C-alpha cells in the first residue's frame, strides 16, 4: 500500500498547482487564517508513508496549526480579524449527532473531517493541512490561543496537548493521585506537564535512564526505569491512573501490574497490535485497559485555557520547512525534545 | 508443575485421614455446615491438574456449597441451627483493610482465604473445599439462601452467579441497555439470565448455531453467530456492555468492535494470555477492556436475594460424587448444560 514513491514520480508542479487551488472562498461561517507555526506530529509521517493505507496524494500534513485571522465569513461572531487562533486535528463535523451534541466531534456519527487527508466537503478531493501559508476553517473548529504564552510552543498543544489532557480529565486525575506516564516523547512530555499541573504525584515510567533528569525538569516527582524489575515490583498495585504514550505495539502487562484495583491504563499512542495481554492482569483486580483519541473542540479550548492559566507549552525545536525531511527522520529515530515546529515564514 | 500423577501414587488412605482431621472445633464466630450440594466449577479442574502451579495436595475442591447449619459459635448471631446457607469462593479475610471495608474481601490486602487450596489460618496446612460432608466457616462468609428456590440449582450461584452478576452491576447494566454475553457455558448462561432480569436487551454472542435456541430459552432476546462476519458487522458500535465468559485465551478484537464508544467489555473467564489486541480498537472510540473476579460477600448476598426475587437459579445436571471424574471430563469437553452439582448424600 505504500505508494509514496509512486507518487513522488508524478509531476510535482501539477501537484503544487492542485494544492494552490484548494483554498476556498469564505462561506458564511468560515475563518481564513494565515499560518504562523505548525507542529510536526508523528501522524504526519504515518500519513506521508501511507502506513495506515488511506493516504491521498498530494498530502499536505499538519494539524498543530497556529495563525492569525485574516478574514471571517458574514455569520462568524466568535473570531475576528487579527485574532491569534489555532486549528487542531479536525476542521469539520456534522455538529448535530449524539457525539457532536456531547462535544465529541472526533466521534461524529457522520464522520468528522480531519485537517488533512480527509474528504473535503466543499471543494471535493481531500483536505490539506497546516504545512502551508493559509487555511480556511469552519468557525466552530477554530480555537482561541492564550496570548500570554510563547506562541510557537503552543502549536503542539493542538494535537499532543489535547491527546494527553483529555484522558487525564476523563479519568478524573486530581490532586494527590499517583499518575504514571509511560514513554517520554511528544505526547509523554505533555502528559507529565499536565498531570503535575493537576496536582498529581507524577511518575515518569521509561526504559531510559538518560531521560530521568529531563522528566524531573518537566515536572515528574519520580522516575521508574521500567527495565529494573525490582523497581517496578515496588510500585505494583499503587497507581491511580497510567497514561501510556508508547507509539508502537508493546507488552502492556508490566504496566497493568502497577495499577491499583479498579483503575485504568489509557493508551494514546499505540495504534498498532499490542503484545499478548494476560487476562489475569485485568481480572484479578478488576483493572481496565482503555484508549483515548484527541478530544472535542470544547475540551481543546478548555485545555488551551488551562495552559494559559498554568503557563504550559510544549518543549519545541524550531525548523524551517526546508528541514522537514530531516525532521521526519529525527522524529522516527526519537531524536527530538520534544516537538518540531515549522516556522511558516520559511515557506 | 503438574504433579497430580505423582500425588495419585501416594497412599490414598493417608490422604483421606489428613482430610478427616481438618474439621476444626468451633471458634466463637464459626458456623458448622452439613453440605447438601456442591457445584462443579472449571476452577476445580484447574486446581486438580495444578494448571495454575499452586496446587496443594491432597486437594478437596468445591466452592459452590449449599448446606444446613448444624452448630454455631458463641458469638454468631446472624445464622442459627437449621438455616439453609451457602459458602462461595472465600471463607476468610482480614475484614479490616481498605478492600474489606469496601466489601470486596476477594481483594483483601492481607490476602483472602480461598475455600480450598489456600493457607489455613487455624489448622495450618491448606483449606479443603465443598466436595465433602461438612465444613466449618467464619460467620461473615456464610450466605443466606432464599428458601423459595430449587435448592440444588442454587449451588452454582455461589461462584458462577456472583462472577457474572458483579460486573453487570459494577458497569451499571440497566433496563434498555444492549448487553452482549460472549460464550454459553456455566458463566455465560448465568450472564444471560441476569442481564435479562435486569431489563437489558440481552444478546448471546456465540460461535455455535446449536446454542442459539437454548440461549433464547435462557432469556436472550437475540443471538449473534460470531463466525458470521456480516452479522457481526451489523452490530458494530452498538453494545452498552459486553460480558465475555470465554474461559480460554482468544481474539477479543471482534467483540471490542461491537461496543459503543466509551463502553466496556469485561472478561470473567480467560485467566490466560489473550491474542493480540489492536490498540486502535480501544483508542478510536475510547473503549475499555476490563476484568472482574467473583464479588464480595455483601454483593454475593445481594445477588442471592436478587435470584430469590426473580426466581433465578442455574441450569444443573445432578451427579453423585462417584461420577466426578466423568463430570470433569465432560466439563473439559464443554458437554454440560450448564453446571454439574454433586448430591452430597452420595458421599
């Protein structure tokens, strides 16, 4: 299914032209945005490589978008020209099904529209994302960005931020809870910041001793090296919640053992087959293994406001668009602390 | 680890003598019970065969016990001579840890005492179960049996009953919910009866067309043949709760697909490694995979009272103790509808 090479052989000029014409005239409820920054998510690479078998070329990735409003449609009242705004993983949904009515547009029963590589309702073809100078987005899907934060470091909140904030809220993480974050990457580093800001005793669980110091700098109270079985055993049955950000299939059994009875480990990274789970690890203390996917627009705004109140941003490394292939390579080798953000001035 | 054959070569008379002396004199809070009936649980076979590597010989299995009180200790006030009573999977716990204080003695932090094959606090050695004429049990762990029910068919409620009732209650199954029960055996047939009695739209999910009619007789509103992929697909994302009673490792992915977003499938049978779970099946709609183990004493009494109110018992086939090896073979080949119960008069 990986037809990226086949695509690369096509006429790139024609592709660029196809991309150019995709910017639509404003509908009544549209917001036009000049893009300032766009985060680089691992999903962008999966999409480019067609790892999920649904890539539509030419792909323009990018769903961690920060920009300024340049124009609004006639019925838009909640955004105005000059506003600092963000766009995350979705740009449209039906807004009227049971999921949308519960502010969970990502599970829209009629299908939400992803920011890129999704069927484009208005122009036909597929949507094009944030590795671009401009984007036009339905007002409901445009987020307000707290202006007191370092703007470029806000971009990753639109995906990595909400992906980790949402499960911590959904499973009611609160002051005094012992919360584990497994894996220290783009998602994991946000998980630590949020759990700590929510008042939890935040524990980084990582294979890498090197990451221990950095985890503490990010807010972890404690670090467990998961390869140290004695250390893991000391923490058995002690966690109130575990956020598992490992982006590939792995053995979840050692982490399930860390949960108290009746508690949950939530996967947010591994959209892949996991290794065998032993039923006893769930049955014997009524434990839960769950998953979570980004979050709705209302909760994404709540997360951004929480970040404004708690001075939370992502740790970013800025790049020019010309560096994107190197950045992709470095993301794949886990060599970034902790998110690349493209300065769109460079485009 | 399977040393059952080695044990069988020992002097059986000595073993029987060891068993005889295990009946203790009554402590102040003890209840002496003459056993009338004892259900045959698959766990009994796992124990006999040392499948879980912790068997202590001589084993006397049996944790689905019905009998009459013959004597009580001086401080026992809640049971009296002549009462119809039951004993399930536990006969003791500390009764004073956080789990016990929340009426979940099975998760006693100091270790609950299983009805058989567990360390015996009073006599040393290990506890001996219900394949026997008598048992002495701490009063807190003795259940009151509704007298209006068919007594011999109540026995399996003490394990198969509470194991299925507890998760249905814990995940708040209620009138109008669409509830799936996967697997039709000792546990599954109780799951159907309970879910139907709770007012759920109860759906049997089975590989076997033969079981469809019987599932309906037991109370299922509908049957899905899990091998029929089109039929399974029709029910995708439609279940409020699934009780998975399959007793062996299996592929849970097709069942996870049946759940609505934010809902749970609970394992109660497979104390074994499951086949690979795909992370996407949990992540994409925030689904949960959980497990559950029997239930506490308070909830077990609640379940028995519920059965009294709703005229629920197990479907049983009565055997004499002399038939136990045949019964074990038939349980292993899934040839019982749906629980063997030993008439202890035969011993």
